[in-house]
C-alpha cells in the first residue's frame, strides 16, 4: 500500500503505451502513500511531461515541492494523490481502506463482499491482497468493481517477504485467473524493491527460466496489468493450470522439475 519505484514504473509504462483511458475513475484497495524511493526531480519532470495544461503541471509541481519541504500531516498520501493525477488524470479517485485518511475512502472490510454504487475504469491492488485472509473475495471484488473493458492492476509479493502478510502469490495465479475469466494480460513483470530490478515475464517460460537459474531474489514481487473484456460475466475461481491440463508439455515438465 505504497507507491514505490515499482508501482511508479508500472503506471509509467501504461501511460507511455497509451493503454489506459483518459481521466479514468480509479479505485484502490488500500489507500497508498508515497514511499519515497522515486527520484523527486524525475517525478517533477514526469508531471511536466504528462499533465496538461502546463499551468496545471506547474501548480502540481509547486504543490509537491511544498509538501516535500514542509511535510504536513498526511503529506505522503498527498504526494500519492499527485502521482495518480500525473499518470491517470483527475476524473475521480476512491479507496477501500479501514485506516484511510481522506473523505474519498470507504472504510470497509475486504474480507466481506463490497457493494458500491459504481464500477471503476481502473482498480488497483498494490500490496493489499496479501493482508486479507479471504483472498478469494478480494479478487472477486476487484472483478465486480471493474467496468467491462476496465483495468485491474496488481503488485503483490511473490517470494520471501517473511511475515509481511498472510500470503505470497505465484505467477500461475495470474495466468490461470486471466484464462478463466477472459482477462487480457498486458504487462507482467518480476521485480525486486532493493536494489531495483524489473524483468518482463509475460509467459510461464520466462518465470521458470528465472527459477531454474536460481535468479529469484530474497524478496521478490510480481506486477500485473489485466484488462477485463466487455460483457457482464460473473467472476469464476480458476483451477490451477497444471491440474486443469492447460500447460504445454515443456511447462508441465518444468513444473515437475521445480518442485
């Protein structure tokens, strides 16, 4: 539930690729604060590059500079707000968080079904699902609250992160979740927070190659961007690809060898 250089990299890629709608409605599961490992001058440059008109970009840069200098209460959440404005526009932002700090936050328990009065263009799960015991409900909530054609963005622990949360998440979850529910995978990358490391892993083979080389770090993460197709299909829980016999012969062989 923080905007690190990894979340920043994901949103920047989506912005540069013009993959997301202009000024989308945004829902975060867990209200993110600014982590502070993004070079602040680079952030100012991106504000200037991506925010229009230029007068609005200048206003946001000056506001960000004042937050960094004065550090008022909740300034890290305010910096995160500028991040969302920079990369996703200014239509609307909401979050679900029992400890949220703003009026835009629904203080709800993600273990339970969540009934809001709208769906969203972009739903973000950056470091939240691992802290919720009923993880099935989390992924169902994300599905239900994403508009047809909308985006679901995940950033979750993969390996390590001892006692950080209840769960880590394997790549097969996202591949199988996408296939079962007809999501369109756009971006998937393996990442480490420190030292910074990002590797594209858009298929199972690339993940298996990292594992076979012993190249999975102590505290590893996965970042995934999935697009929900049009239509009103209900959420379906996936069966793991290996047991559903969805893996090709080579992927199945690697699955066995990596046990």
